[in-house]
């Protein structure tokens, strides 16, 4: 989301009313929540048994930790230096470091511009999502994009003089995955039938993966819903649920994205229960106009009191319940997961000074990345 709708700004205000008691957010040691690629070696057999088929079969009976995330990285097409907003070249390093520091296994990104026309604003790639992938890998990552095609044209790299061809391209909604943690099985995309005025390329993108640690398959989706029109968002959200239910079959589901809807928006009164009823609820179990959240699903939270949109300000008090840290941030970005899955941790990723509540360094985007650690059962 490149700018905040007035409705979102209004709805964020009630969250920030101070209370007397300063709560402390519970955190887990970084090592406790190892990712799938970190968990596998811990369960590895002795060197002499490494190639044993019996041992490999035994490993597949173990639950493994899967770290998933959603990050609206702000389009390079919106580059400017105004206030605390910075161009992509200045933000890119922080985006890369946050993803790597969180050891994300599967990541849904939004606003990753696919156009080659902004190549001069990039560092190492023909478009923004490939520039991000290359940056991650040059800094030690092992990431792949599920679909590198920029457009649904005969020439998949540009929309200029496009001869339509379905290549499952999803405009600025993309999925990256750690190729050492999961195997890509299949991918697809859908352009929503309902589109807001001036925003005609809103997509759902998906991929089927298999965990390399225990063989479990799952469906991962990412989306970005319309910014300005609630009825368009409702139609898109409902079509998303219909499509997920059509393709998931027996697989577990993890659905992430920028839904442009807070829990104080009347749309969430309908759609949060709709997601849970469909079989994949919010990893925090948020409810319409309820704060603090009742019966929180995630076993622990880090910075859960922060909202996911940061208004491009260093003052954390503007978008976080700094004096009510038992509350849940009033975010517009979500992670949903099959109801039976155990959510070990939820985190709103932000570099800030906990004493001054000031953001440290360059703001990577106008959104904060959100990350969840999920216990993925064996196949």
C-alpha cells in the first residue's frame, strides 16, 4: 500500500490511547525458533547413517518449524526522498537484512514492481523482485522466486506490445522461498475479477511446497487487496477464499498478504470469521473490534503490539501501543494458517530503540514485515 486510506488512519487511533501500566512483550531466544533449514541438522543422524533410507524415513515423522512472512516492500515506482521516505536503493539493504535475520523459509511480498523501466533505480536485477532475490543470495541466502515471469505476454519480460500468454505472472505480488528448506512443486496466479478504479492489476499468487525436513506438503498464498474501495476488497477476499478452497485439496494452507483492512474495519467483522470457517484463521486469532485479543493463538509474540503500517515515521508511539503492550497492533497485513496448525511465535519486525521508542536506521518500507513460526507436522 503506497498511501494510507483515511479510514485506516482513523481506525488506528483508538489503539494508541495510553494506559498506566507498561507491559513487557514476551520474547523467545532466537535459537529456540529454528527454521526448517536449521531444524533439519538437529535431527540428523550420525555421519555413517546419513544416506540410510530407513533413517530418512524416520526423519519424516518429525514436526519441523516453518518460518513464514509477509512484507509489502513499497514499489520502486514510488521512489522519492520526502520526510523519512527513501528510494529503493537506500532501503534495499535493510529489507534484505530483515529477511535474512528472521531466517524466513517462505515469504509473500507485495508491491515488488515487475517493470524493467525502473532498472536504473535498482542495484542487481532487471526488476524489483529479482533485485531483491539477487541481493538476498549475494548476502548468503538461498532464495528463489516461484515465478520469474514479469507479465502474461509472449515476451514474459515486458508488457510493451504484449501478445497475451498465460504465464501465471502476478504483477507485484510474488513469493520467495528458501530453496534449502522447501521444494517448489507447482505455482499459479489469479487476477481478481473485481478491480478498483485506477488499480486494475491486483492478484492472488500461490505455490505448493514440500518441506525438505519432513516431507509435508502445503499451499502458500500471497495477495494485495484494493486500497480504496471496501466493496472491491470484499469481492477480492471472497474470490480468494473460493480459489484457495478449490486448489488446496488435502494440503495445509498458509495465506499471507496486505489486506488493507484493520480489525476495526466493518469488513473484518465478516471476513475474519470467514477465513476461520474456511479452515485457516488468523495466527493471532484477532476478532473484530476486540483488543486485547481473546484466546491468542500464537504461543508467544514479539512486538505484537505494533501495527503493521508505520506511517513512515520514526516515532513508534504513532503506530504502536507502547503503553499497552498487551494489546494487539491494529495491522492491515495478516498471516492466516490452517486452524489445526500450532503457531509458535508471531513477530512484527522493526528495528527500534526500546527505551526511546524511536526507529533505528532507514525505514525499509511504509509497512513492517510480519513473521510467524509454525510447527509443521510430518507427512
